[in-house]
C-alpha cells in the first residue's frame, strides 16, 4: 500500500492531473465517434478510433510533459527573483521586516511578546525570513528541491498509461458494437484506480477521492458523447 509518507506523494499532482487528462482525452475520441455513430453518420471503426486516439494521446502527452516542465521552471524563476528582492529588503531594514513577521506570527496564534521575540531572531537571517515572507504573503514554496525533469516525465507517463486504457478494447477485442461498452467500463475502471491512488497517497476519504475523480471524468465523457451527436446531427 502506498502511504502518505511514500515517494508517490512527491508526484501525486502530476499523476492525478496527467492520468485524468489522459483518460478524458482519449475517451473523448471514443465517445465522439460513438455519438456520431448514434446519429447514423459514421461507423465506429477500430482503425479510425485508434488513429485519432493514439495521435491525440501522443501529442497531448508530450504537450503535458513539456507544459509541466516549463510552468515549473517559470515558477522557480519567479520565486528566485522575489526571494532576492525580499532578502535585500529585509537586510536593509530588519526592524520593519521583524514587525511585519511578528504580525503574521501573532495572527497564527502566538502571543504578541513571543511573536516579536521570534521575529527578531528570524530577522537576523534575511534568507530564512524571505522564505517565510514569500510563504505568508505570496503563498509560494521554495521550488529548488523539486526535480522539474522528473515531474515532466511523470506527467507524460501518467498521461500515456492511463490514457491508453480507453483505447485498449479497440486493440484487444474483435470489431463489434460491444467495444464501446467495454471502453466505457475500462474508462470507469481507470478513473476508479486513479481515485484510489489519490486516496492511498493522501488519506482522504475513499468515497470522496474516488467519487470526485469518477464524476468529473464521467462528466467530461458525457459532454464528448453529446458533442459527437450534435456535430453529426449538423451534417
């Protein structure tokens, strides 16, 4: 079992985000074709589903991985710039910085005297004080410990792994109408597994973790199916 102290927690955001987006992206292709077929416009051929599904799966997985890397680098650069500014400001006027920090600490429950005493000690280290200021004022965490490449790869792998599940029936099963039903079941199973992974990593209530993941993913799938019917109806 994966615990909250396990390594998976370091990449939970990437796994859940990439996995959920991969499932929805590929099943949207399947559901769109099924919606069009329901209007009698196009047959739900395995080749068409696989071509569009795999093309979208590959392109979007690369895009998601690169997006994760670039956004992480941008956040890191922004943090470093603001940290340098705050460090210089604190070093130039430690008294004012200590008073502002004392106000933050007092708001967190410390008495006025203890808050001011603690803040005075913190002000002797402008670098440490800057870390706390960025956390309190901007909600920013130090990103230096985060491996941007590993996060990008994890997003890519989660997208590919979970996103391939809705397409599996079109690879493994013979060409029958039942494949769409199996794809729906496979998609629901993948969303459930993603919810259970979230539950195992965070310790949230299982019903909430699984329910939210399945509901939101299912909602996107229904929208894709209805969109396919609508577009096919226009033709």
